[in-house]
């Protein structure tokens, strides 16, 4: 690399210091992955702007333009500020580059050629469109797949209003060199011939991955598609790259705003560090050359190899040229080259041109080369020995052939400096005959057309080549050179530099179509020109006849109004800034005439071209409503009504006979009831067999005026009852004609009136009243609702009065047929009063009516009994209970029982008020002072005599008992399972009963004799 830089630096210094054409060559600075324009501060050529001077980019030098390209390939010496551009391809491998240029200064009789090398310095920018992430792409092993390309590998700075695009640049950069970009696929989804396509050639295919050779996608898709790198070529260097270019364009105009290239590094684990190339073992490094003979350099004389870079991608650099003669390329063997590819060497396109001086002895020269691999690593110097043999022939030979360089349309003499012939015995006898060519010009000798001449004519400059002025860049003449006895054939090349002498020409001219009053952007497929001699970006469109029904405007965004223009550059057109704006007048055909010119001074003018504009008429007259159309209707909730012309009628004033289309933009809704799910619907009458409400009928979304006129459109109210009040419904619609004229946001009003066709619904709850008491009848006890009647219209009629009480309305007893309102219930005006009878339930029959329909209901009443009656002794009780002395007797209900109208008789309690004098009361063997009537019924109560001997005569005993209902509770039929009322007696006294017991003596003692 050092030798390359030194050689190129010498060329730069030589070219600038000679003081001829190039006066400034300061070098170009470009940001990596970006582009930079070449200006006069970088490269300045000292020529008159009107002079014929061209700069050509040398394309067959592979050691130049290695990480970028300079465009255009040919440009004027007086180039514009933004005409010549160097575009860097994003490679991180080099921080510098070179561009080899040839400067041609043409005069009427001569061509001055100067070679200059433009140095390019590559710098890194801190911020750009593309930024590498924290996680690199890593291949864990040979033939492996890397991790997916996502946001952690790469980030792209963009915005929502921009279009971000990613392109793969493999074809331009020859990377990745060791693998390929792939997209993994599900193996179960691949079938048929597609499976074979996944493994091209001999490449390993160990993954279900498909190669991605060409790619243009959005930045978001690029980072989310799961793209991976697949390694294919071990052994290999430890790093490879995936080249991409990111473009940011304006979404509206698609104008290119920013672009940047980047190489994504791929780290390959297990790989070795790249090794430089070296000379091949089998090459001889010796070239035998005959005097004056252009001799190809083959791989037998010069060759190199590299373990990592394929041989066809190796480059050879001439670091030390031969002392005499030069290395050249057979595509143009008149000019020396400083580098070439191994492929050109293999195809024998690289040759050595010996010097044109004759020597009688063999001459030996040395040429030093360097091999350069794909990573720009250089080999040690490779020396090739060239041996030139002395000629031993009398045949004529070409000792020097430099060809011709001329400007398009010029004439140049073929002089001894361009073509030299030698002959050992008689040079004056040698003559040249043009047997092939020239193809794009002619030869003249001393002013006359000729195809044969002698060497003396060459020496005197009498042989002239005249170019035909066609747009061609190459020509040649094949001469048969003879001295009368020997002859040879030799090709004389002619290099033609294009001259900016032809005007631009139109290649696209498509009629422009625009709506009346609208604007349309002029795009490339509509209007596009080209110029063979200069940059297409600077083609000037000059309007010579303006459009009559509109104007041409320039605007950088669709939101701007634009500035009228009568001329514009093709660059403006490509960037989407040129529009045709129609005036809106009733003119539907328009055109404008223009000429094309280039940037040459003076400019080359084209013929006049015409662009035709077709204007589509836009209806200015929108549909209008016919007078008398009310756009509203009233319908009962149980009916279905047709929408007729009297309800809805619009017309097209320009074309009254055409049909109009109605589109429902918001279906039926109630502005007063926002949560209403069913607000009715429009439907097509042909979709139903009967004009009745049916929720299965499809909703109509659009219809025509013709359908309205023929009663094909109807409105169906909500299927559910709307209630007692009218329902206000609307739907929003638009009406349009066949030309797109639309009136939108129109309202249609519908009033749905209620129909009282449903009976009221009544529900009752149990009313609880204490015995002899009263309770208010409220909405809790009688709930009435009617969906289609107002509350004020509802009445409750007494159909059957209470049997054990009465209903009172504000103190007035309600009889059968009397009525009250729901407001009476709510206002606590209605009361039920019990008649204090010993009853536990009652009911009132009611009828609820709305005036047309009625419903019967029963109000159940529960009477809570009150303990206000004292117990009563049972009737027919036996008078005395007899018990033997020392014995016991059961107290039964025949001797002791009571009853209570308010209580459960079995739960009445007998309390001992006075204990018996001669015995005791027992229950289950235990003495008690209190027991229940249930104990009596079950036979558990006994009188036991405990007083000892009573003597021979019966004696009496008395038990005084108090009968209590304090613990008896209510009756069994009370309260419907609810808790009984509290056992609090409300009466004043309790009955007292004396149970008389006669104790009968028992003769169980032995008489005692007393003396």
C-alpha cells in the first residue's frame, strides 16, 4: 500500500507542478458512506470556459476508486459546482481513496492529454442516518448462521413523515465475500421445486435458509424480517461485511432527502486473521519479448495466490514500472496502466509494450508488482524479468502505436508520434492499406479521400482521420502494412471524447390528466428528457407557449400553493417539485409548448415539444333538494311506513334524468337517548314478505332516488316498545351523482309515536299488620309499571274488599269499585286497618288499568296476632283427684286443662301458687313448681303423697295453680315462618285454679295393743 500511495503522490505532484492544465488539486474530503461534490477549491483546470476541454475518469485502474465512484465519467473542464460527485460505498477498510483522471485539451490540430490523480480522504461523522448497534453480527462457527439483523445490530434515524428504504449493495461491492445474506424459512412450508433452489451449486446447505441476492425494502421490514448472515467459505478471515444503503425520501413527493451507505460487520468465530497474498510457486517471473512486439503478460510469467480471497479478485499494482516501455491493457494499448486484475491477466489482456528504439543486443528490464487481496492487504514485492530479443527479420513492423485522442467531430493527423513503422531493408517501400475501418469517420491523404499511404506520408503529417461527428466514443483502423514482399496486420485505436454539440431530446411525453380545478405532479413517466453529452439533471425546460387553462408551478411540498414558473430543470421535475395547476375554468383540453436546452455555453436547443393536458370535468352543480320534500316523517311504533318522494327527493339540476345515490353515513339513532341499541332501520321492501316489524330484515346502507320513487325503501320503528312518550330518531346521509358530486351531512328526522297496546304489569308484596292495627300500603307492597302509559294515567280499582279489615284512602273507606292512584301509594294516603278479629291473614283484590288495558292482582295481608286474651279453664273438669296414702296419681287433662285464643294451648304454663300440704307435684320423679300443658298431655305430671299416715279417714289436700300464657307464643298458623311476636301478655289478670286431692287411707299398719 505504501508503494501505491507513493506512486500516486508522485503523479499528483507531477501533474500539478508541470504548470500546464491542472492548477489546483487539493484533494476531496468525504464522509464515510456519504457523497461529496468536486468544486474548484478541490480541482481546478486552467482553461478558457469556451475552450474544448474534457475530463475523463479512468475506469480500468483497479487501484483507484476502490471504495467509491466519481460521476459522471466524462465532464467539462469548466464543470458546475454540483455536477461532479464522488459517492462513497460505506467501506470501513480504507480511510483514503484515489480517482485517476485524464484531462484532454483539444485544439484545432492537436490534443494535449494530462493524467492527474485526485486524492480522496474518508472521514467518519459523529452522527448520521445509520448507526451500528451494541450487538454485532456473530457467526459462532464455520457454515453457521449469525444472529438476526434487528434494532440491536443497527439503528436508523428517520421520522414518521419520511419514507425509509434499505438496499443491498452486494453487486456493487462484492461483499459479503465469505458468505451470504439469508432469510430462514420453515422447512414444513417449503415444497416442490423450491427446496432445490435453496442450495445452489456446491454450497453447503445445512439450514432452512434462502439466499437474499437482491433486496429493497423498508427500514422497518429490514430490521424485523429476521435476516441473517450465513458463512460459506472456510477457511476465511475473521470478519466479513453486509453492505447496505439507506435512503430517506419525502413521503408526498418521493424526493430524495438523505442517503448513506454502511457495511455491517460480521464476526466469524474460529477464523484466522487475514493473511496477505504471495507469489505463486509455479510462475516463472520471466517474460520473453520480441523487439517492437506488444507481448501479453500471462499467468505463466506472473501469478499470485491468497488463501482467503478468490484468485479472480486479486489485483496487481505496478509499483516499479520498466525503465523503457510500459505495461498496458489491450482494451487501449496506447496508454500505460498502473494496475490490473488477475482476471485480466488470466485472459491475456495485460501486455508489455517494448520501447520503439532498435537495438542489436538483447535488453533486460525488471518490473516490480504487488498483489492486493480483497481486504487490501499487499504481498511482498514480486519482480518479473523482461528480456527483449533483437529482431532478425526484414518484414515491416510497428514500433510505436499511441493511437489518436480527439474530440467528437474533429479531425486529427496520424503523425510519426502516434504511429511508427520500422523496416530493415527499405523503409520507403513500406505502404499501409486500411483493410478494416474506420467505422465512424474517414481517412484523407493530402486532402483527398484515400485508404492507402506510405511511411513518408506519416512523417509529413499528410494522413488525417476525420470523425463523422456521430455520438460515438470508439473507432479503429486495421492497417495491412507491407514492403512488397512481407506484410502484417495492425490495429490502430481511436479514442473519441464526446462533445456537447447535440441538444437534449425527449424520451417520455405522456398526456397529463388532471381534474377540473385540481393539480397534478409532473412525474418521470409523464415527462422526461435525456442528453447524451451532459448531465440530465441540468436539462432546462423552457416554456415557449404557456398553458391557457392553467399554469406550471413549483412547490417543495403538497401543502404549499406554489410559485408559477416558465422554466425549470429536470432535477426539479425528478424531485417532484413541478406541478400543473388547472384554473378551474370550463376548459377541458390544454397544452403547453417548450424547448430543451443543456448547460453548455452557448446552450444546445432542441426542437419544440408539446405536452397535452386532459382535464376531467368536475361537477360544480351538486344535487339539490326538490321543493316540497320535508325530509321527515311520523310513524306509529307498531307500523312500518314507506319513504316516498314527499319525504325525500333530490335531483341533479344539470342532468335531471340521472339517478342519485343515497348513502347512510350514520344509521338511525336517537339524539335524546344515546344508549338506545335499536332506533329503527331503513330496509329494502323486496327483502321482506310482509310490512311488519322484524329484526331479521337487513339494514339498508345505500339506495337510489329511483328506489324511493317506486316505494322500495321503508322505515321500521324499533321492535321493542318505545314507552309512553314519542321517540325522536334521525339518520345522517349523503347524496351523490354519477360524477362524484356529493352533498354530505344531511339529516332525516323521524318521530315514532307510542301505541297503548300493552296491559300494565303489577306485582304485590306481603303487607304485615298487627291484629287490630293498621299499616300504610306503599309502592313496596304494590308495584305497577306500564311501558306504554304514563304514570298519571294508571288507576288501581278495588275489585274485592278485605274480609277482616278495610282499605282507607285519607280516612275514607274504599268500597268495591273505588279507585286510587300511584301517587296515593307514594304519598302514604292508602291504609289497611284490621278489624281486631282473631285472624292471621287477609287479602284485597285489585285491578290495575291504564284506561284501555287492565291487570288483576291480589294484595296478600299477614295479620300478626296480639296476646290480649287471658287463658280460660277448660270446661267439664272433674272435681277431685283421689290418691292413696303414700302413693301417687297422674294429673290428667280431665282434672286440669286450659285454653287460650291467642296462644298455643300446649305451651300454656301452670305455676304453683300454693304447694300441697300433704304431698308434692313431680315430673319425671322430680319435684316441680311449674309445668306446661304439654307435660299434662304427655302424662308426665303426678301428685305424690308424702304426708305419712292419714288415719282411718280420707283427708283433703289442695294445690293452687296460676295458668299463664306468657311463654305460649302465637298460634301455629301465624306469621308464615317468620319470627313470632314477643311473648308479652297484654291482658290484666291470669286465672287461678285449686286442684282438690282426696288422700285415701291404706290399711297397712298392724294394730298396736296398748295396755
